[in-house]
């Protein structure tokens, strides 16, 4: 069961997002909460500035925020944190929001913020074409565009990476032997290389059966494929 977002955190968030100098203006607060009020059918006390009967806009923000349930409060704080992401205090707020209330993170978003994806992007960045396709697939994943193109982007991104690393033009399913030789030259153990290549072989077969020649993607498997592709890429570029 999700724990409610407590009032201490709501106050903390309100003080940052409606901070006097760099936070939302009273007009922005009124417009934003008016839209959320209509979206969720929630009555709010402060929707048109100047806000009366409150000391400042931070208090107006807090009193509006308190009218929503915890799921809606998480959504509001997240959205506004994204809007004000250029501020260091807001970045810290979002980090605290995600660490203290992980149960509210939308399905799939955890993987986009994971250390695996962050590190994969770091090591992949020098490989421009592969990097662009990897980011394209993550963008589709973030927008819940669960189509074959998402998985195909991942496949092609990995294929382009291997072509550049191994200096050949072979399709993914033909790279197993070359990957083995490459890893052996890097000093990777035979056991790890065999495990990597076995998974890569199954990965290629999955792509050919369910994605490359068909539009038969199982949404339940997408997160696993994102994780697996990222693991392949991170390992082979980092080591």
C-alpha cells in the first residue's frame, strides 16, 4: 500500500516551487492549478491572483496542493519539477520525491532513471548513430509508444555499435564469433564471453521472430529487452 505524501514534504515542495524570486509566479500558479482542478474535478481555494486570506503565494500553492490526493500530488510536483528543472533546488526536490515516494513513479519510468540506462548512455555517447537510436527507443518507451519500432530501434542501435566496434558490416545475428574474438582480446573470461554470446544469440532470434519480420511485440517483455540491450551495450563499450 502506498504511503501518503506527508504534509512536511508538501510544504517543502511548495516553498521551492513557489519560491519568491525563481519559483512560479502567482499567475502561473493560478493557471496551473485551475487546469488541474478541471482535470481531476477537485475544488481549490486559490485560482485567481491576487490570492486573498493567505500570507504569500507559497501558502496559496500549498493549500491548493493539499486538496489533491497523493497520486495527484506526486503528478503535480513531478510536472512542475520538470518545468523548473534548470534550478538546482528543484533538481534536489525531484530526487527526494523519487527516493521517498518510489511507489508513485509511473510504470516504466524507473528504468529510464536507472543507473544502468544512465551509464549506458555515458559509454555509448561516442558512437553517434547508435547513441541516437538508443535515445530514440527510450523516448518511445517514455511516451508509451509500445510498437515494434521501439524494439527495432534497440536492435539496430546494438547492431550499429557492434559494426563500429568490430569494424565490419555484418548484421547482428552474424556477429557472435566476432564478438567472442573481440572480448577474448580484451581479456574477458571464456565463461563470461560464452554467457554474453549465448544471450546475444537468443536476443537476435527473438528480434527476428517477434520484431524484425512481424508486429508482435509483447508489452510485458519490453522493459526486459530495454534492460538486456543496455547491459550488452554498457559491457562491451566499458570493457
